[in-house]
């Protein structure tokens, strides 16, 4: 199946020994998109980057869902780039938890990674393609801000946040993120699976469609530095408006948090940044932590 779609990592060869199985996969030189979600300000994703990559992610997910396959572990660590940013394209990887769904059989499993699991996983309800779409909503939030919407100090708190939809759009994180991007996230972080947008519907969302109509960018040419009279986005600078006040629907940049010794500790961002990156090992692991 992977060879049939450009957004899925290709499998070239399989070797098996008495102790292990070796998979020879397509090489993705750009590495995980996770690295760009937690990097320094200058190297993080801009909104225009997220729009392009999210379209590609959804193309791959839509292909899987059309064939009744759900990934069940969509997260930045399982999405690779063929080349370094900004030229790289998406490759979905790690289908170890993937399942095939059908109308005659329900799938109830505790699978996924704590930050990205949907409410129905925690309540042991049937899984579906909508379970992946919840993860896409979390993924969009993470790619835009570098922070997890539901992460608590413990797994138990994280699960409670997911079960009660305890998330928001803090101004310090979303000051330069478009309203369409927030609406996209809201269409996916919905408790009832049947109310979430599908992959095909997401591809028609205004946040992604507006960018698809824009002229293609030639990344082989290095853009010159803007003149002093221009903003970093290349837009005319309004003398009455500060640089921080400029907003562009698809050129949003993460605003650094102001910090001083009195109101900000050195690791203040840690509670919202990926303490639980590993997938569940067993059902017992979550049963010990689960909050209903």
C-alpha cells in the first residue's frame, strides 16, 4: 500500500532472522517534524509551512481512510520530511498500531500516545477514522505553537484534560496565528467522533484551500532581506503599527513569551511540551492512570 501513495513511506525490502525482522524503508533526509516543533524561534514552523505540510498529511490520511485503515499513532515523531525544511515533503511512518476497520467489527483498544489519543480511546469506546482526526487536530496545534493543548503534569491530568476538552488558545501562543487555523483545530477537537471533520472535509477547509490557490513558491531561490521599510513578511510596514502587531493569515510566527526572574522560571514551558512521547506499551499502562 505504501508504494501506491507518495505521502506514505515506501517499504523496499524485508529480512528476517531468528531474533529480529529488518525493514528497509525509504530514506527521509529531513527527519521528524517533531524537531521543528520544539526548536528555537528562528527554526520553528511558520504558519505557511504548517498549511503546506498539513495538506500533505491529510492527503496521506485520506488515502488510508478511503481504504478503511486507521493509523492510531499520528504524532510529530511519526511524520518525516523527505528533505530539510522548507523544501521537504511529508512521509507518514510507523504503522505498527494501524488497524483495518469495517462495519461488522468494532475495535476497542488502548492505543496511541497520551498527548494525542482521542476521548474514545480513554473511555474504551469503538475506534474509527475519526480517532485519527482528533490526533490531526492536536498535531495542528502542536505544529503552530510548539505546545501540546492537553498536556498536564502527569498522565492522569493529561487524560482528564482530554476527557473534558480542557484546552484553549492562549494569546501568547496564538497572537500571530490566523482565525482560520483556530477554526480548523476546533473542527477536530470535538468529543463526539461523528461530529469531527473527516480528512476530505479538512482538505476543503478555508485554512488549507486559501493557500492552495496561492502561486507556488520556488524554494531554490533565496529571498533577499526585506528593506527597512518592509515587515519580515514582505508587507509594507505601517509606521503606526509595531512589528509585533502585524498579522498575516498564512505567515504567522510564534511570539516569544516575555519572561523575567519574578514571573517566569527557566523551564516554565516544560509542562506543555511533550513529556509523554512514547506510545502505550500495554492496556495495563493506561488502566493504572485512567480518569473517567
